[in-house]
């Protein structure tokens, strides 16, 4: 009887266990009662292998900004200017330049004459001309009193006084000219160049230049080129001197300032010129 009672008790416990404890779904959610073999797994898992159960993609409007489009708006496209369209500008219009047209005249020598390196008797002799020589007239000074000539087709120009030639044409139709002076390879510029004014007279002076034997040109050893105010206008004067000073007339009424320069002279040519410190009126 004792054994039967014990068996009945065991059978009742087994039945209650089977009826209540073996069903995992009957356990309260979130409790650990009876969890002796590991974490409690959910009753079912979502099936992500099926396209129908995949979560929907995020909406672009709510997760990220919409990228700007590179397509220009109609208003901006209307303002574009093609780069290859030429735009007329005033730089393509040029006013014609007026270049004076000068003549080259012909002439012949009237009498034996000296042709010189500059427009005046103060300049060194270059070569001689004889009556009947035919020449080309290719230049002149401002007043046309001295002209630049060369033999016809020649390349060795020099200056001669216009009154010594028979000129075919108007000498003032020839271009104004200036020829460079030959430079001395042996002597430097003059020293002690000075000027002082006494009314309308200006006295220009300098130290003497000592020449070696044989270098004397037998012509003026000094040359002054002066632009002086005379008769209300600036006039060029070429002055040769045997002394170390010259006196010139300079009226203080011209708008342009008078000025001058001085050279030493030897038979090979001219020293570098020195500017005269011109005295104010």
C-alpha cells in the first residue's frame, strides 16, 4: 500500500510536469525560470530569404539630400555667350599715319669746295669737290643752308654749303639730316667746362687739351655746338675755336632752354662731348 501510494504520487508529478512545465510557450515572457540549457530562443524568426519579407529601402527624401543636377536652368542657359563669337572693338580701327614724303635731288658743284663732317666751316674737312662734279642731295640742316651730298649711287656722305652747288629742285623738299661725328680713339673728353652769363652774353670756357706730336688737325682744335635763343627762336650754331673759350649771344626770351656742348678735336676725330652747365638769365 505504501508502494502504491508512492507510485501514484510520482505519476501525478510527472503528469503535472508534462501538462504545464514542458510547454515553453507557457512560460512568462522575459523570465529565466527553467532556463538551464541556454538562452531562450524566440518562437519564430522572420524569413529574410523571401523577397516579400525584406524590409523596405529607406526613402531618399528622408535619409539623404537629393544631389544637385548639372543641367543648367533655362534662365542661365539663355545668358551663355559662345566663346568663338568675335566682338568688334575700336582697336581694329587705325587712323592713317601721315609720313612726310621727302625728295632726293640732283646737283652739280659750281666751284672747288670742301665737304665736311658737319654743317659748318668749324667741322673737320672730309674730302674735296671740284666744279662739274655731279652729286645726289640726300639731306639738309633746318634752314637749308648746308646740305648732305654723296656721289650718285655713292655711300660716303658729307656736308657742303648749299650756295656752292647748282641744285635741281627745292632744297627744302629734302629730309632734315644729322650725321655722326668720327670719334677720337686716343683722347678723352675735355675737363673744366664752365659757363657764366653777363646780360645776353655767355662765356664758355674749358681746360686745354694737350695733343701729341702729329695729332694736330691743322684746323680748329675745339668745337662748340650751341642751341641759342636768337631773334626769338632757338638756333643751332657750330663754333670752332683756337682758344679755350668762346663768347656767344643768348637772348633770355625763348620758351625753349638754350644749351651747348664742347668737343676736343684732333686729326683722327672728336672727343666725347661735354655738356655746358648753362647759366640762367
